C-alpha cells in the first residue's frame, strides 16, 4: 500500500515525484529574474520621479512637500492593513503596490498628462480649455490606468494572494496611497514656492489651503477611486475560471467607474462657486461611507466563512472542536497572539499569527473550491498548520476558554472536495493527530 507524505510535491515535477525531473524552466520565467527586473524598474522610476518633482518644486519646496505629504500615509496604510487582518497578504505585495503607485504610476501620470495637455493646447490654441480638458478627461484615464496596472500585476502573478474583494481593496488602496503621496509632494511643494514669491504666510497662504484640501479634507480621494478598480478585480477573483468574459468585464467596469468618479472630482471646480463642496458632500462622502461598509462587511463575511468551512477538518480530526470559532473571531485571535507573546515572546506570537493566516486561507480555499489545484493546495496548507500546531494549540485553547460558547460543533454533510475533507472516511488519510 502506498504511503502518504505530508510534504508537498516538488514544484519541478507535476506529479510530485522525484525532484529535478520536471521540465526545465526558461530563464525569463524564473522568479529571481522577474524580481530583479521589477526592482530595477521601480528604482529607475523612483529616481526619475524624484528628479522631476525636485525640478518643479525646488529643493526647499520638495522638503516641505515631503514633510507634509507623508502625514496621512501611515494612517491610510494602517487602515488597509487592519482591513486585511483576517487573511493578511504578504508584505511584499503591499510594498510593491505602494512603490508602484509612488514611482511608476506617478511617473507615467506626470509624463502622459503633461504631453497630452501641451498637445491639446498647441492644437486648439486655447491653454485654458486644454488645462480643463486635461484635468477632467486625460488625467482620470491616465492615472487610474497607471494605478490599475499594479492591481493587475498582483492579480496575474500573485494569484494565490488575491482571493477576493478585500485583497482587491487593499492592493488598490495602498497603490493609490503611494500615488497620492508623490502627487501631494508636487502640489504642496509648488504651493510653497508660490508663497515664497508672493510672501504669503500662515493660514492665508496657498500652502495652507492646499494642505487643508488635499491632506485634511480628502486624503482618501485617490484610494477611493482606485478601490473601485480593486473591487472589480476582487469580484473577478471569486468568479469561476470557466467564465473568462466575466473575469475580464468586471475589472474593466471597476476601472471605468474609478475614471468617472475621478473625472467628477477633478471637474468639481467648474460646477460653480460651491461645486467642490457639493461634489464632496453629495458624492465623495457617501461613496466613502458605502465602500467602507462594503469592505468591513466583506471582512466579516470572511470570518463567517472560516467558522462555516473549518468544522469539516474538526470532523476529520485535524482541528479541535472549538478552533473554528476561535479562528473566526478577531477577538479570540487577538487573545491567542497575546497569550503566545506573553509566554513565548514575539516568535511565538508570529507563529500563532501564521497559523491563523494559513487556517483562514484554507477556509477560503475550500469555500471557493479552486479547481484542480485544490487537493495540492489543501495539502500544503494543512502541512503548514501541522508544523505550527505545537506552538499555536495552547494559545488557541486559551482563547477558546475565554471566548468560545459551550456549544458542540455540529458537522453538516459537506461536499467532498479533497481527501482531507472526506467526511465519509475521516481517518482514512494521513493525520498527524491520530496514530
């Protein structure tokens, strides 16, 4: 009888056989080549955008703009990280998204917007109309497309990390935060240079007005636009692979909505004396509230998925009865990490956090039943849980005693997706908890 190994098959062999016998991967498809190319692209973009912004603002204006523009960044990034706490993605995705928005997307926007506006002004011989058309038509198309490229790249090349709406919101929001950071440096630095020429100071200065509008009133503007694109990609990630048209149209619809909202926002100054405040109160604030509610509701839905999908592994003997409730409660998860940090230090808390993340990914994977890759991916995730069980189990038991209600777990007849979830033969497969 063949024996079962808990370790995942070697990636070079499609059947998980002897390592090294799979087809040789072409050099341009290797991860290190892609990483080096991406780092080079972002580094060059960062250097060029730094030179362009400094040229337009001057050194002193650049430093002032940098100091003021950085203020909302930690708050926005922290908000998106809080939203991503249920099934956190890798930090490298967030770092790439912010760097793309701040460097590559900002560079594309500056070059393309300037070229298009100058071409329109030269063609029509009307610089005022060219500026208006550039702000309300050209800029939304160029900027939203440049920011959407980051979401598309993560969607294509980090597909395992892109599982739903929350991932789309987080990647899009962090990308737009990086873009707004660079743009705010440019606007605030230019405003400071104007005040240096006119001698304005204090609350009546152009710098103060720009800071109030862009940093105080609307720090969420760019994230709000691009989040619509992220939602489109997130819904596409939930769609079956056999529906390619739907998976293509949903991101495009989100992108078009982002461009439309961006155009209305940029054109608010042309709607009359109080056009800006009308658009802000009637469009931006309600949209911000609605999208915030949608993101929080989706996060709660992920927790509910954890509570509903993990009990099948309780029935198979992989998890204790109370663990699905603990992993489906943010309060219980926090208690487990605090217990591990108190008794085992930061490394123990990190191990518990990893256990929680892998368990959440497993629940979402089972909920989606992601095609032929499901058995292998399920096997890998269960192996990751098995490696961390000795550290995580006491902390989760403690959280269960503090939060879980004394109700027995009732296992409904789940469909059989993989060998681990086979309720008809719960111990017929390899299980490290049973001898």
